C-alpha cells in the first residue's frame, strides 16, 4: 500500500502528465504492441492509479514501478513528461 505522500505525488503526476511522440513509440516498442495514442494514455493513467505502485525520485526523474504489470514509468520531475516505459 502506498503512503499518503506517495498517493499525493502520484495524484500530482496524473494531473500534469504529458506525452511526446517518442513516448507513444517507445511504449509500443517496449511492450511489443500497437496501441493508439489514447490507449497509451489510458494505460499510463491506469498504471499511475494502481495502489501497488512504488514511486521514488532519483535525480531529475520520478520512477513509478508497477510489479503486477512488470513495468516502470520514468517521468521527468520538472515537466511531468513521461520519458519511457
């Protein structure tokens, strides 16, 4: 279970998350799928909403680890743009 601080941080990330064209391409490549932009966004929001996430900040990025899905999101802490999954 996440701490209140982790929940607050993930809520903040969800409110401000942004995507680049490269993000959509990387998600599809890393997961070996062909999701549309909206499907990628739904997936990312679902991952960020999962109560089993672990979130930590290392240098300029947040790392959100979701073990049930075996994925990790790397999100820039300055502009909330997802770097890759």
